C-alpha cells in the first residue's frame, strides 16, 4: 500500500482490484499496522470513469484537511471463477487489469506550505515549507529503502 507523492493522480481504471483505506496516516504514507478490515473496494463503474487520488502534497497544502489516499491493488479472480491457464501458478490466476495514471505534480522549484485558508488558531500549520522537488526526491529515496533519507 502507498500514497502518491504529488498533488493528485487521475486514474483510468481497467477493472476491479483497487482498494483504499480511510485511516489516519502521515504524508509519507506510513500507517500503524495493516488492518485488512479497513480496506474499501473502489467500484469499477465503467470504462469511461476516472478516479482521483489525492496525493501527499495536496495533504500538505490543505494542512491535513484533505488526506492523501492510501491505496493498493489486489488480485481479483475472473468473474466466472475459471482458470485461464492451468500452467500459471495459482497466485497469478486473476482477472486482467490495466490502468492508466496521470500524476499531477508541481514545478520542482515551487515551495509547498499550507494554504493560509487552512491554518488558524485551532488548526496550526502541521508542515514546514519544503521545495516540491526536495519532497519528491526524499519520498522516492524512502521508497527505495534509503533509511538515511530524512522524514518529510
């Protein structure tokens, strides 16, 4: 499971299998445990439907008012339950799924800081200012197992 790093992702889903979790998490995608009961299936409505996932930088901009979407894709069996190829290991016997994603990011030099309209005495800023490119590079380093990458 992961969150997307940028502002948002526009997804054209090619079938069922996308799930999201409505739990609290930081903008670095970390969560406490993996409670499988809290995963929600995103319905596959039609081939013309677009899905919008909010990303980490949108969460930072809105000072946690809009949360980054923690999501994953799981293997889903064919509708008729049939096996398509007896030689394929069981773990790979699932319905075909293909998606097209468009990742919306900011100019690398943009400074990301919570919007003034999202910060007040009851909701102090949760994030320090950071350059968009620095944030994306740090998140990528974390995803590659670089334990020396500082938490953002």
